C-alpha cells in the first residue's frame, strides 16, 4: 500500500508539473476556481510559503532525511492507514526532491515547480497537497493512539482501516 500511494503521489506531482511547465508562462496567471484558486507558474527555491528560500541545500537535506526516516519506519508498518500517510509523504518528498536535482540551477539547489495559487496566500503544487493530506492522517492517527505498527496505546493489536 505504501509503495502504491508513493507512486501515485510522485506521478501526479511530476505529471502536473510537466503540464504546468508546458502550458503556463512564468508568472502568467489563469483563473481556475474564481478568485479562490488560480494557476501561476513559479520556481520556488524554498519550502512552503517560500520559507528557507536562501537555504535550498537545507531543504534538499531535509527531504532526503524524510525519505530515509520513512524507509526506516516502514519496516515496522502494521497499519494500512499509516501506510497511506507515509506513502503520500514519501511520494511527495521524492517529487520535490526530484525538482531540486533536475530543475535549474540543479545539483540539489534546483527550484521546485509551484503553480497552484491560493488567492495570493501562497503558491504550491500537487506534492504539497499530498503532504497536507499525510499530515492530517498522521495527526488523526496520533490522536487516536494508533502506532505505526497498528497497535493502540493500550497495547492491543488492532488493524485499522
């Protein structure tokens, strides 16, 4: 399940970025859902909300650490819902990490392709949507006390949804 979701997240991110690069001019804006969401192509050297824009290498290292951490945690997976959450995180982190290496200026310092403009609040991409979905699932699992192994805090084995 983790691999399937990771592939889906990665593919949807990379395909959507390729379409955006092909169809949108840099900085050009197209309305998608009224004034709420539009399409505007930018290269983001930082993270969400362009945080860390001057520290692209730090963003690259963080993404690589996330990938290694997921691989480590995945060994103890006993929960399908955790597999979905970690798969979404894995695929999206890999999608943005790919941009760091293949987009200008490259070599781990490339700019991530962002194109979904949330009414001027920030501009993101499909990987960001997967990251938010993963974060919501992880918070819910933590609040429910369901560990990566599928066990609840009180120690009984339970396979979740």
